[in-house]
C-alpha cells in the first residue's frame, strides 16, 4: 500500500511537471509574435494640438534628440563609446519598444533556425507604412553567463546580424537602423541573471510621435 508520504511526493512531482509544461507553453506563445503585434508595439504616439497633457514635446528637447539620432546614423556598432551607448539607452527609455526572443546559435551571431520566423515578422513590421519614416534602435542583450568583454562583443555582433538581415532581405535603409550592444549590463530580469529572458533583441522606435490634427 502506498503511504501518504509517497502519494504526496508523487502529487508534488506531477504538479511540478504540469507547471513546468504550462510555463513552457506560455513562453512559446509569447515568442510567436506577429508583424501586427510588433507594429502595434512600435506605433508612434500622435501629437495633439490641444492644451492637454498630450501636447507635443518641448522643441528644444526634440531638437536635442534629433541631433543625437543624426550623429548615430551609419555608425558602426563597435565604434560606439560607453557614453554613447548610455545616451541611446536614455533616449530609448520613454519610446515605444518591444523585446523579441531571437535566439542565436551557441556562442555565435548566427540566427537560429527556430528564430528566423521572428526576424521575418520584424522585417514585415518595419516595412509597414504605419512605421514609415521612423528610425529604430536594434539593441542586443545577453544573459550574465561569461565575461563582460565576451558578452559585449557577442551582443554587438548579434545586433549587426539583425540589421544585415533586415537591410538585405527587406530593403530597410541602414541609416534607419541604429545598432547597439549592451552585453549583460541591462538584464531584463536582474533577479535571474542567467535566465533566457535576458537573451533578447530589443527594438525601439526613436520617432515616437507623429503629427495629427
């Protein structure tokens, strides 16, 4: 006869397996992002001509942001200084953005076969007329496994890979894609530094406002 202790252990194991499977399915569903979802996430916020809280940003602030973006156009990812990377992060903080779980081959900048569809959906999204005229940041991030220099280099090469794919396969202008790598310095989940959620590509729409009547 099975003891109560044995039944409890079996129940715990079964429950644990069920929860693990549920989490896996949820992650898989999150990764199956569509072009429409990406467009919606990156959609610029309309400017309003009213005197409400939604009024346009200060012209001086807008001019400063435009100046930063213009300086970054056509810059090589590895040429960016630490200060410039932080400047991009500060600029992107309040802009429309989306994190994409784009996986690469181990210790490589080659996009994994399983993630090709996500990159293709990104290409469709950035080609959408709703995002026409925007400049995007493509930021590579790693988890905390490995040294800082290694992860920094890897994140930069992976960001470059995404840019190259988008320009070659979808004809997106290279000047409209600002690539930057952050290595393991900006973890999505600092409480779980080795978690796969930290290995991601973040896309940010720097032109977060469009004129409307």
